[in-house]
C-alpha cells in the first residue's frame, strides 16, 4: 500500500495540482512500477536484477515524473508542450511493458526447463555464470590492485588525503580529469577502484575447504585487511560517485549467504528503498569543496528541483530533439565502439546527455540520458520495445541462474549478478557513452579471475574426504568501503 497509495498520495497532495492527460497516464506508470516492485519483494526467490531495475523505474520514472507533471515544475529550464509530455510518458511505459514481456518469456522458459528432464544440457548463460573462482588468478588480481595503489596513490597531489576531501578536489588534483582525453582519464580513475573491489569480493567468496591448502588460506588472511583498507580509500562515498559506492556496499552485503535468503532480502530491499528516497538526495554533500548548507526539503520538492531526478525531463527533451532532427540508427555504434578515439573516427557519435543539454541551451552539460531516450533516438518506439524486451529477458535469466546456483560458492553468478543488478541503475540512467567504459571494466575483471566449471581447481584436503565448501568468513575487524 505504501508503494501504490501512500507515496503517490503524499506527492499529489501538494498544492498547485494541474490535471492533464500526461499526468493520468503517469498514474499508470506508477501503478505498473509499484506492482512490479511488490512482486519482486514478495517473490519466493531472490531477484536482484529485477530489484535494481524496478527501484530505478519506480523512483526516477514513476514518482519523480508524477511530481513534475502534477506541478509543471522541473529541475532544468527547458519546457515542452503537452503533446511532448504525453509522448514521453508513453515511451517510458512502452519500455516498461517490453521489459515485463521479456521477463515473462524468460520465466516461462525457466519453468519449462524445470519441468523437463534433469539431464538437459546447460545453456550458454548457465555455462557462463557457472564459472568458478580460480584462486591463483584471484591472488594475482589482489597483487595487481595493491601494486596499482602503490604506484598511483602516492604520485597524486595530496596523496591518500585527497580521497577524503571531495570529488571536485580529487578532480582538480588531476586524479579524475586530464588533457589526455575523457577515456584515458576515466580508465585511470577506475583502474584503482574496480580491481580493488573485485579483489576484496573474490577473497570473501572464494571457496575454502576446512582443511584445504594452508598456503592459500594464509595468503588470504594476510590480504584481506590490506584490501579492506584499500577499498576504504578508493571506494569511499566522499570521492566516488554515489551509485558506485552503493554498488560496492550492496554487492558485498549480498555476498553473505544468510543475507541472500528471501526474508533478509526483503528487509534489505525495504531499507534500500528508504535510503534512496530519504538519504540519496543529500548524499552528494561531499561532491564539491565549497559545501552548501544542509537543508531538508519535502520529497516532492526534491523531485521537482534536484537535477538528480532529471531523467523524465531528458526523455521529454529527447522527444523534441527527435522531432526536429530525426532518428540516428548509427549512434548505436558509439557505445559499442567506445574505445575508438575521435582522431581515428571523427564522426564518432557524441554523448547523448551532452547532445540533449546543448539542444536545450544549457551551459551545464553533465546531464543524464536514460536508456529509454537513448534507444528512442536510435529508431523510435520499435527500438525502445526491442531493447527493453531483451533487457527484461536477460535480467530474468540472470536471476534464475543465480538462484539455481545458490548452493555453489565462488561462482561467477554469485559475484557478477549482484554487481550488475545495482550498477544497472547507472546503466539505465545513462548516458551510455559515459558509463560503458566503467561498465565494461566491471564486467571484464571477474572473467579474468574465473575459469570454466569443468576446469576449476578444487581445494580439498589431501588425506581426507572432500568436505562441503563454505565462503570465506568476513573479518570482524576493519570496515566496509
């Protein structure tokens, strides 16, 4: 009831309500996302990818547009007509319907598979997510993460202290921006954070037999405090984006088997919703060196004045842009071929968020471009339907495979699915060209520290029968990054 009535009611009770067809259709979007989120929370299985998608859809494209349409107030200055607003809501709902259809098709396939013979061959997704952690590859990653820290952190102005000032100060110190181009700058920035995160997560999840290889167990106990400390430095909420810090914390949290059970999942999901609604708008306090006075405002005021919730307004801007400039199918190649420098590809598509900001006449160009408008600008509604159908099917497939492999420790499913589930929010918010580099690094690193299940080494005692494996215990000292 809180998702379907209480929160929308609190938003609509504010003064200056302006009824319109777009507002009425937005009520359908809120109901759709609310019901979908309730189904995820009440399911008998833990569906992390579905949780990440519907949390974003409910808040950024459900509640926030509801407040904006109800008051005709938006974070940025650009304004569109009533027809554009209605079209924007329709584009959002089309993507949601396609996502639900894709997930339903994948769920039906899973039920058919479960009802069939147990000897069915594993599909490509199962084989991929069944990969197991390779201990010595993992230790090599740990060594690489620590070596990068030793090389890069002391050489930056301010040293370790710069990571506890602000993102602006770190950027001005040269750690996040440089004249070598956005791609190389982003690569240097994430080359510290991503390996450190995966090294810590891998150490916590690598299977270990009670009387297994003593050398590996000793090395792991030595490395865990070092990796914890490194993550506190390079993955803290002061100097890293909020979405990334949330991904790190939630992935580490769901690496604990007891917290991946349905009851614990519901508690964590409810806490996540409350945190995103009440804490997230204020969590950019450390973004700039000159910090503004901390002021608490209503939820509706946050949705209509805070640029963090510009997703729906950017969809509206994109609809106007497409009407004036037409669709550009070739722009889909931009995120796919993101490493290609512009010196080699002069006509390389630009960042969609920047393109829309320039079209609207803004001086501030660091704006979002939700996947809804990214795909719409490629080829209109058919592209939106195709993209979100595939995304819904892939997400449901990942959740189902993770559930099926939940009894096995150290699988790629246990590592990668939670990380993608929560970083998915950044992927959905966009723009793609801005996040595809970090996303590729996030997905590629775990592939390098895992091997196929058929070739995965087993750490077993030499003189005793094989004992059931368990995840590495989380130390009681130290802190979370």
